C-alpha cells in the first residue's frame, strides 16, 4: 500500500534519503539550493512528501497546493524500484487525493523525455498548449522551456495564468 509522509524539518526520519534521491534524480538546474529547500519545508502550501510502499521508502513527491489545484514540482522513485509499478501507484494514489493536478516535464525530444510524457499520459494527464518557461532555481542558470501537463483536463487560460503567477510569486520567491 502506498502512503505519503510529509517532511517539515530536517529531523524527519527520511530527510536524508529524500534529498539524496532528489540530488541524483534531477539535473542541477532543476534543484533548489539546500538553504532554499530547507527554508520552504515549513511553508503551509508546500508538501515535501516521501513515498512509502508498505512503510518502505520508495521515492519523493514534492508539491504545492494552489487553492483547488496541486502543482507537482518534483517526483522521483528510487532507481532500483523503477519499472515495478510503484510510480504509477503513487501518482494514482496522489490523484485520488488531489484530483486537479499539474506538473511540468521536459519537451519530448529524446527517448527518456518521450517515455516520461507517455508515463503521465497513460495516467490521464493531458498536454497543455501554453508556451511555458520555468524560472531558474539557481544563479547562473537560465529559464528553460517545459511542457505543462494537467489532470484530468487541459487548464483553462485563467487557471494557467494563476499557476504561472503562483510559480513566479510564491514558488520561486524563496529560491535565491
């Protein structure tokens, strides 16, 4: 059974495992600096969750609550457990609790990014038509284009605009 455990401070049992997975699962330009990450742990809209399967650490799911919408900022499963359906189970469980969700992925230009898009599409996510640049998490990096996918439907223009404003004004506020 998939469950989630929220990390609100570095003393959490799975803090070290969560951030070791974070560091190895995302390129540096998609990772917050450590101080920035620690600073947002207590933000009321931010959830830094570990994914547990039968009480065993399996992955991370970091997200923001924006009114009725959830924005998945980072999601990763331990590499040793990929391909076993745990990621699909985790997302399905999450969507039962958060039925209006969005996330960003790299544009599908290579095998890995195409498989990632197919993974989310198979779970019911749809591609959005909005041209989207994600601001940099670290100094000396540039904004980068990402594809916005949402569940269960395409975002209305005002929903996308609300998300884009939240991303700029709240999510990225504590980055530097």
